[in-house]
C-alpha cells in the first residue's frame, strides 16, 4: 500500500510538471505579447526602449528558458503580476478561489446527496415509471446548455418574479449571511442540475448491478425493508465505482463553473480565467488553468487511493 | 458425388446481425422517437434556402423599421433586434451547428480510433504512454481550455495571413479545436475493444500465419470495435453541439453574421427583458437536438449489446 501510494504520487507530480509545460506553450500562443501590451498607446516609445523592455522581461529568450524561469519563480512563491488588474496574481485569484469553492462545495454536496437518493430510487425497479421519470430528468439535465438554463432562470426568477438578485457582482462582505446566500441560489441551482444529471446515471447503473448480487437476495429473504437493504448493504458497494467518476467530473464542474459564473457575475475562478483570456492577461490565465488542472489531477489521485479503503478486496500493487 | 443441401434448422432463415439489431432498436421507443425527431430536424435546417426563396426572405437582411415584430404571415416567429427573420436564422443556425457536430465528431473519432487501436494493439510502453496522455487530456477543464484554444493567434502558429483572415476560419477553427479535445471517450472505448479482440484465438492464428499489423487491424480489429464506436460517436455529436453553442455563446465561437444557435443566444442575452422569446427558441432547439442524440446513443447501446438480443 505504502509503495503503491508513493509511486502513484510521484507519477502524478511528473504529469503535473508536463501539463504545466504544455499549458505554458499554449498560453504563449495567445495573441499579442506582454511587452507590446504594456507599451500600448504610449507615445514616447522608441525601438530601443522596446528592445530593453524585452531583455528585462526575458521575452527574447527561447520558450523553454522562459518556462524554466517562470517555474523557478513559481517554486519560490512568485505567481507573477496581473497585467489587466495591476496587482499580483495571488490577489486576483485568491478571492476568486474563495468564491468558486463556495459554489463548488455546495454544488458537490447537494448534487451527491440528490443523486444518491434519485439513483437508488430509479434502481429499485429498472424500467418502472419512477425509473423512467428519473432517467428522463437525468438525460434532460445533461442535454441542456448550462448557459441557457441560467438565462431562463434569470428571466423567470430575477426579471419576472424578482425572487433572487440577478448578478453577484453587487455582493459585499458587510451584508448579512442570508442576503449573501441569496446571490448564490441561482448559480448553485444551475450548476447542481448540470452535475446531478451525470451522477444520477452513474449511481443508478452501479446500484442496479449491486442489487442483483446474491447477498442482497439473502438480505431480502431475511425480510429486510428495501430502505434498510439499500442503506446497510448496497450503498457502500454501489458507491465504489462512482467515486472515481465523481472525482474525474471535477474538471467538468470547473467547465460548468466558467459558464455559470460568467452568466451570474460571480467573481470566481472560471470567470477569472475567461476574463484573463479576453484581456490577454497571460499570468492570470496560466495560473488559473494550471490550478484547475491540478485540482482534477489531485481529485483523481485521492479517488485512486480511496479505492483501497472503500473496497478491501482491491489489492494495490 | 453431390452433397445434399443441409436443411435450414427450424425453418429459420439466417439473418444479418444488423437486421437483428435494427429490430431491437425499433422496439426501443425513446430511440425511435429520437431518430424521427433528428430526421425532421435535419430536414428543417437544410430546407433553409428553399424556404428563404419561397418566402422571399434573406437571412442577413436587416430592417430597422421592423425590429421585434411579433409573429406574422411573412415572419412566422417574428423578427429579432435588427429586423431579421427569426425562423430563417434558426434554420441556418441549425445547419451550422449540425455540420460542426458531425464534422468535429468525425475528426475526433479519427484521432480517438488511432490512439485507441495503437494503444490496445501495441500494448506495453506505447499503451501506458498513450493512456497517460488520454488521462491528462481528461484532467484539463474542457470549456476553459476551449476558450484559450479559440483565442489563440493563428499567426503565431505560422499560418499565412490569407488563411487567418478568411471568413470561414472561425468555423473551421471550432471544428478542429473541439475534435482536438473531445476524442478521449472514443480512444478508451476503442482500446478496451482492441485489447479483447487482440487476444482472441482466431486473431492469434492470423498473426502466426504472418498477418501484418495494418491487415490485422483492418480485417479483425476495426470491424469488431465498430459498434462501440458508433455508440460513442452518437453521444459525442450531442456533446460537440453543446460545446459549440457554449463557445459561440461566450463570443469565441463562430462569428456573426453567420448564425448559429449559440451566437443567437448571445444576442438574446442582452434582450432578456425586452424579447425573452428570442432566448427561448435557439435554446429549445439545442436542447431537443442534444437530448435526441443522447437517447439515440442509449438505444444503440442497448441494440448492440448481445445480452439484449431477443429473437
């Protein structure tokens, strides 16, 4: 177990390094370059000044060297400077991370609980009307464009009914907690619908398989109620394969977050990345993307290691 | 000496496996309804130019005197914020969205099948390298990655300026970037299929008889992984249409005035309180198209699963 974990962690670290290099390459292909952007609209620019600036920022060096330089800075805790917001990247992405975590954690908890309940209900009688309704709902969730659902929610709940505020940009920390929460209801609801659709189908498929096994028949023969069977006997086994899928879906949750945050004006990571790409803010885009990728890598690592804990039959070599 | 013809057993005529599958699919009601909806949708979208000439409309003709017209005999769904016919734009937009869906899926399949077959057939180092690469691709958040890819300066890639500035570049860019990121499901499915096939006895026999890799892949592997590819591709088309509409909605996809369902919604966003219906129609069509592709894919999965073959 110990050796396997170590190897798996080392592997993940190597992958993370390679990914950061690829992302660095990708970001450097965005239009414009940092020096041009800095000197844009400045009338007293001479070609010598441009050359000096380039030398200062190392912009004339080959990409690999610039990457090493950047990586060295990163290792010493220097994330760089945001060219669009004129403050360190840390101060741009720190608060954004806080907003996104609020959104993600709520979404994750609500959608896991909902999908366990719905998925188990559907699995009781595959093909029955409850299953059909729940499966259709799941299909509808994964098939609707998240931004469109957000737009409809805005039209119905914010414009017509005026139950919830439309944009979270108006949030400030002095408001009461309840008032702050009201800004998050619609984004969380949209993001939850988006992920519940996927999870329900995982839980349902896994639960149907588990409920068909012999020990469940034994439990049923003992006269246990269906609720008890699911809760005490089936749930833990049915959730083992689901855990990995959920961990891997973290990346897609991040994708959903970009859309939902942009729609509802939540100043989170997704919106920060989107804005950074639009404003050609290389440093913010780079760190934002890298962070989102690392979170997914980390989640799948944890899921891999949790496997052995959830199911002792799996021997880790 | 003549060999007497063997009597067919039990009076059954031998049937092609595809006929069996079709009969299973035909009993899968959601899939059949979806198939019909999709055919209707394709007819609806691709009759756009016929409809335009019949009604005497032009998809990009603006008329500022006829903004936000309610539905009428000439404009069946009314007009948008600069007086263009909404129905006609929906039809043309659908053409673009469906075409991107099919093209990007085809390209993505090509990448996925190549990666999957190579990984499954070669095995060993090549397999673990290719599958690690696939895992990396999955770990990247899709939409932010696509936003970056859509914003990349093609000039920096060394493409000549006449290509970079040509009007169809935004269309092809979307097709290519989506196919570059959305091949992972197919690669995994194909690899799993190839692994099972490559260890069957008849394949080993063909190998010891001197079958070379291209022959083996073409004759034995690909036909046997065709069905999971078809299922995965059907589901991929739906996802691609969603991704395309998301990018166009975010303003980094297909550029106006070419209509797509996504960029029509982008326009409608600012008009949410004046003309909410403009936001409803394109979204409804995307939803309908994607959900039907998903149901069809699900039905195909059932039809291709040997365990569900009832005769």
